[in-house]
C-alpha cells in the first residue's frame, strides 16, 4: 500500500480534497443508480439489509488476507448479500414471518455478527470498527496506487470501476429491469428470468454498498442508496429520467456535504447524509406534481375558480329573476369581480355590471351543471328538496360537457326539482 503524506500547501490540500470529493461523488452515483431500481420495486428495506449484512463478509475477507477494495472483499460482500436474501426468504417461508419482519431479523443478526468479528479481531488485524460503520472519506486520498505515473486514491479507482460495471449492466439489462419492476407477473409470463434479474439487482446493491464502505460506512450508505432515488421519484415520472436525476442529486449531495463538513469540521459521511436529506425535503416541497407548493397552488387555483364561477352564476340567477345581484361584501369577492371585469366576462360600469356573452355562456354552464345534478338526485336519491342544493353546489364546478349531456339524457330533459328551467348546452 502506497501511503502518501499530505502536502499542506494550498495546491496539495486542494488536490487532497478534490480526490475525496471525486471519490464520494463516484460512490454516490453508483449507489443512486442501484437505488433507483430498489425504490421503484419497493425494495429499499432489502437494500438497507444488504448494506448492513455484508459487514461479516467483509470482516472475514479482511481476516483471511484481503484488503478493502480488493476483489476478495468484493466477492465476499456479494456472497454475503445474496446469503442475506436467501436467509430472508427462508425465514419467511419456514418461520411464517412477513417480509419486513424477516428482513429485520436477518440483517440485524448478520450485522451484529459482523460487529462481533470486527471487535474480536481488532487486536490482530488493522480493522477499525468506526471506519466500517461511518466511513473514512477524509483519509481516502492518502491511500493511492500509481496509474500512468499519477498517484490516484485506491478508493476512487474501486468506486470508478464499480460505477462503470453497474452502468454497463444497467444499460444491458434496462428493459428487463423496467419490465420486472412494474409488472413482475407479466414479465414472468413473457419469459423474462425474473429471479435472475432480481438476483443481479441485489448483487449490484452489494457491489455499490462495498464501494461506499470507505466513504460513508455500513450505516450511512443506506442514505446514498435510498434518499436520492426517493427524491427523484417525486420530481420526474420516467424511470430513466429518475435514474439520471437521482445520480445528479447524489453527486451534488456528496460534493456539498463534503465541503460543508470541511467548513465546519464535521463528519463527512454524516454531513453528506444530512445534505441528501435536505435535498429530499426540498423535493417534497418543490415537486412539480405532488409537492407541497404545487398542491397549495392547486388548491388556491381551485378556490379562485370556484369563487369566480359562483359570482357569474349569482349574476345570471339575478338576471333570470329580474333582480339586482347582491353586492360583493368581502375583499376576495371584490377581487373576483374585478378579475372577471378585466377578463371580459363582466361588462358595464362599476356598480352596474352585467354579463358579457362569454360570461353568460360560462355562467349558464355552471347553472346547467347545478340544476342537472339536482334533477338527477331528485330522481335517484329521493332526497328532500332542501337537501338537493348543497351537493349540487359542489358538483357544479366539476361536470364537463359530456357528463352534462349524459345526465340530461338520463333525467329526460325535465326541469330541476324546484321548477327552474335548465339552460341548454353551450
């Protein structure tokens, strides 16, 4: 192992931090790529289990002469990950446990076994339990290998190889992974080897987990596997877009987390996980379809549309009766009237507003929806007359032209139960 002492000049320190950031970003991208499929298939807990359960495999491999990042350690981790899956299924079938309970039993037992092995062998082998649990990203740039005369951190080389292998495997099997993720039964019926596809995904999870050990350790690697993919799922709808967005979020989180840890002298692994959590919180707020902001704006738009339609319908009903419409009292109602006047649905001077042709058509459709629904309820629900108005008041804002015509054909073209005429379709 080639240990390089830090050059604490500005250039040396910058290069050291740059290699650490590059390693963290590479590992984060690999974990996010695998995590996308885990999240979509609702297997995040199994990814968590593999992330913890590979610890005894790594510990045993190191005890027999392997070193972190070596092929022996990778092979032992993958074997332990697949063993975890097999034991989980065995516990489920033999013990009758649910999937989540069986997974919890297996991964906690294997993880505890790994901790026991590491602590028992600490006096004979250079294994630091805290490094396995929380990572050692800050020291990754000191352990290097020579590539073309350039000293490159061993952890970065391992992470880059894992990312390349996982990216190639994802490209080669993407259609099978997508088919299996969204309809495993149909994929099985179509001849797709679902068990092999799932086993490959779990083997890839083990590879990404081992690559993340030196960066964030066995505990916080779960954040890299799950959080970027969960955030991306809120932001986009296509699976390949989700994978790309998850990788971008993971890389950004790794870079910002390391810089924040450097700035405030905190744990790099912990800060990376915190930044990823902040990204997820931002996605929850800003997601274009299901985010808190989008849902809040949707409710406001709906409330504003209902308010405007109610004002139009009120003026139409007043004209039908030959009376003056009630004067808006609240500020919001006055704003709605002003907006309807600005958009050309009200005409005339203030205080004597009347419906324009466009406003009249819109008002008639609201009233038509209201009275058609009252007529339908009067025929089928047998409600008292004073119970017909409240549900119709809500439904009038949701019926489209096709539904109005269908209801009209069903009620036979009669007026509403109160004896009022139902306006014709625009």
